[in-house]
C-alpha cells in the first residue's frame, strides 16, 4: 500500500469518525435556537459539498479506469457492470441519477486535475487522457474546491449542451479558436459563459457584490438561455440534435413497477403539450364550449372523481390502446385483401384493386403481427382454488385472482410443469436454439437475468447454455439453460466466467483475475412465482 493511499484512506476513516460524533438525538436539535438551527443546516450542507467533491474525484477515477477503450479489461466490466455509473451506483447504494451525476462531476474534476498535470514544456499528457470539454475545467475546479455541488456542475454541463468528443478533437488539432462543439462558438466564448454561470452559482454579480445564489434547476435554465444567446445561428442544428435524441426509456420504480420516460423532439413536444392542454382544459378554466357534445365532455372531465394525473394516465393509455387496435385492424384488412386475391387462383389486373392494395401496404405496420399482452404466472393450485395470488412476469408484482382470471380470458393459459426440486421438467428438445416454449419455461423459472445484481426482466434476456454447445457438447435442455441479459451473456463468454449446476441450484464461478480463489456465488431465481410454489411444497410437506 502506497503512502498516498495510506494518507487518503486514513483521512476518510478519521473524517467518518468525526462526523459520526455529531449528535443524532432529537433533543439536541430541539435545543437549538432558530439562528443556530439554520446555521447548522448551512454547515452540514458545506460539509456535504466537501464530501461530494472528494467522492466525485474518486468517481472520476473509476470512470477513467472504466473508459470505453479499455473494453472488458476496464474496472467496471471486470467487476461485472456495464459502465462506471452502474458500478458507482452499486458501490454507493445511490439512485441511478445520483450515480450518473457523481460520475459526470467526477469526470470534470479529473479533467481539471489532469489538465494541470500537462507538462508545460513538452505538452505531454497523462497516458489515456483526452479532455473532452476543456472549457468546463473551471467547473471541475469549483467542485474540487468544495463550493460547487455536483448537481450544480451537472446543471451547467447539461444546460450548455452535450459537446461529445469535441474537446479531444480540438486539443489534438491544436486549434484554440474553435470549440468544435455542436454549436458554432469559440472555446473562449464557452469559457466566458462558464465563468458567468459560476459567478451566478457562487452568488457573485461580477462586481464583488453578493446576490441570491440559485439552485441547480435555475442554473440549468440559465445555462440553456446562455447557450441560445451564444449561437442563434445554430438553432436548426440543435433542433436536429433534439430530434436525434428523441427516446422512450423504461426504468424501475421503488415499488417494482415500470416507469416510462418520454423525451420527444421539438414538434412532438409541442403537439403533446397541446394534447395535454386540451385534456386538462376543463379543469383549468379553459374556454367555454358551444358545441353540446364538447360541453358534455368538458362537464364529465370537470366532475370526474379521478385526480388530474390519474385522468391523464387513463386518457393517454386509452389513446394508445385505440392506436394499437387501429393498427391491428389495418393489418387484418391487408391480410384479408391478400388472402382474397390468392384464393381466386389468378392474377388481379384491375388497376383500382391493385392501387388499393398498394396504398394499404404503403402504410407501415407499427406493432407487428403479435398483439401486446400481459403475461401472468400463477401456481395451478392457486388458480384451481381461487386463493393466493398470481405474479406479472418481468416484475414479480403480485396481482389478485380476479386479475389473473381476466388475463386468462384475454390470452388463455400455457401450463408449465415443475419438478419437486423446483426445476422445469425437461421438454426433451435438443435443438441448437431454445424453442419459444422453452424460453417461456426459463422465464417462469428464472424471472429475469440470473447474474447477481442485474435487474433486466426475462423479456430482455437470452438463453445461455451452461454447458457450452460447441466446447462441452452441451444439449439444449432446460436444466442446462439459464437466462442472462445480453451484457452479462457477453461478459460470461468474453471474461471467462463459468456457471455450473448442482442438482437444482446454479452457481457462478468468477475468473481468477476477479477472485483468485474462485469462490462459487449462488445464483438466486428472480421469479416470485417459483418462490410461491416452493412455499406451497414446504407447507404440504410439513402438513
């Protein structure tokens, strides 16, 4: 262990001991006068800023050791994580956004530190270093000094825009006049904008007179305004960038349900705003309607017992359902036209008929041939006796028997038989690829990616042969198959992790460079339904 490492870790331990000595009894806080109470809050915030600054420095080094050019030899990949953010999240127990903010700020801090390490005479830089956004180095310095929060640093960077890859290009070319960013401004203009935003964040009007400090949300808004002031001519490019960044993302809420985050482009954002305003207009004192139908609709919304958020949820999902139904209806109409044409046994030469079919095919099918559905898992006894509960596949969320029966009415059932040891009874297939029915059985057994700490649902996984098809001569049997997401499937193969089976249990064997003793790690099923079944088996065995 090096001297610097000793100093760093010893200082952390000492600081933790001191902070742990701050009283945590309510009576101690109750005894404070108002001024002392607020002063304590400010001091604790300053303390947190200092800790965040050091934590961001560490996170920046984690990101540096996990950079993309290192591939699977990077720190995050070797530890079984896709990127530095996920590794920091697992290490700190923070949310995904908190970890991302810490890594973003840490990268700026690390860049500012490394820029100071550049040899003034030779211009040599540390190995593997390329500052993507050198104009943001002052932000990194401010975080390192402890007076700028990591949230404020992220607000400045995000507000000014994503300037991907351009800092390193500018540095390598030696061109100090052009920032090379996604909008046409110079590095000097960007640096000046950063300094002005830092003055606002510090609470300095630039003339030495203090004024109100802004929070990160306000700082983000000011950074966006500054970006638009700097480059009005780049509005079209930023509009195109916003279009390229349109997305719909799925994440997990604390209650186990999914959250969908929609980031529309500029035009769709305006259109959605108009839909939102029209849906909520009767509740926000909107215009009075003359048409009797509109008036009745507005009265229904105004008197609806649902909250505005609940009403909007149901309205948007209702529109989505109608869209899926319309798309399916178009597909059925097209299929029936094609079928009618085929049954005649002759070619259709009528120009009107051909034009109709051509027009139908010009409208692209959106949802495909399979109707979206909810897959619910339940034990046979619970379904037969109408007791207990089912589980929604992919979340493990329990649902009532009534919900299960309703889904059965819509989709029917597929029986999957388990042995008493909890393993799916072998379906006897030995094809190279796992069949659809086998994958359904694996999803019911594993519940998602079986790699420790991975939250990917079964729908995002691939079936992995624990006895490799070519290397071990393994068969495509359920007992020797396990679900892994694409990232962990590649990790297992590329970094030489092994998975073995002992009876009905599966164990993960890490490679020697991760664990020299290669201690087996038990892989625990994510399937809540299988746990229900095992409980029932135990109850019957003890009865």
